[in-house]
């Protein structure tokens, strides 16, 4: 529920926290809106600073989800958000409990959206709604248009072509990001994540690579929204990539002022793109 509207009577929100700064930003935003925040944090992934920014917190090992629903129910939490990522490689190295195994068992493919939708359905069977965190952090969403410097005609052509490629890999639930240069596809994001894809593609392109990151078609916006931040820009600086095109109003920019300032100083264009800009 958006900040500024009437919250539920109990004014409680659950947070299932992954890694990165997003769980911290969400907790700050929710508490500023008058909510009590009850968090599940993942050992060796979630920032320990979260414990000081929520009302109550339970640490669990990655892959051990059976405590999540009892934790929220015991605290009368009826709505939750998922914030922050967890490497999908944990499917191979974590000790998965029976709750995770029961979710995985009927799935033919371990696609991100399928996994998260199945988990959300388990939560909702127990009367715990899963909502989108952007309701609490609207200021982090990318606006449409140029946010740093203007793009060249060549860069715009690469964005348009890269956008089509990114939407196609998104439709297959492979990833959200591609790296291109002069009409050449340099990298497609898969399980390694955005920063690794940028580093790989930027290295292959040598310099002036264009990074395009967007929402997957038919993606459930309650989880896994496209997200960029200072780390994204630093990776681009390292490989001399020059353009970051992200989906307007659907992409989160973490530490927004810092991210934009870093890009300006490095002469990196950040552009909020939309499907309406397709040729």
C-alpha cells in the first residue's frame, strides 16, 4: 500500500530480505510511513545492518523457508514484500528444506518467475499477501527520458536493437539485461547476474558498450524488478561502457543521487526507455 494512503489497522509489514541495499531502503521507507517492519533475513546474504532498521528480525539459512510463514503468522503480519536478491546458484549449494523441495518438485524448469510465483501462492494460502515494494519506494523508480547526458544517434540505434533482444530473452525468463555495441550482441544475462554480464560484454566490446536492462514480458512486478545502482555504474566504468538504458517506471535505481552523479562524472548516459519508443 502506498505511503500516504490509509494503511491496514495493524500497520505491520513483513520483509523477506535478500542481499544488497534494497532491504535497508525498504525498511527505512516503510517505517517512515508508520509501519512496523518484521523481517526474515538470510544468513551470509542479507546486510547485518538490517537488524537495526526493523522492529523484529529472524535469521534463516538460505534454502530453509519453513520458518517464514509461522514467523509472520505469530506476529499477525498479513502482507509482505520481497526485497533484494539471492543468487540462483544456491539451488546447487544450499541445504534445501522440505518447503523449498515441495515448491521445486512440480516445476519442469527452475525459472525465476515460476519459483517466486509458487512461493507467493504458498504465502497467500496462509492469508499472507505478497505485494510490490515500489508502493513504498516510488521515488526510486526510473523516470522516462535522459537522466544524465544526451545519447548519440549510434547509441540510440543500439538501445533500440538491444531493447528488442532484452525483451526476447526476458520472454524466455533467461535474464533482464543485454550488452551490445554497433549492432553486435556482446552478452546476455543469465544466472551470473547483471554486473557479471556487463563485465563480460564490456570486456568483449573493449569500450563504448551499451547496456540495456528491462522488465521481462509478463513479469510479476511483486518480485525481481530490474534494479541498478552504484555497483552497476562502477562495473560500467571498469569496462568503459558508455550507456545504460533502463525501463522507465519499472526499474529501481538504488542510491539514486549517488548513481546518477557517478554516471555524470564518468560521462555515462542513463536513459529511461519505454516500449512506446520502439520503431
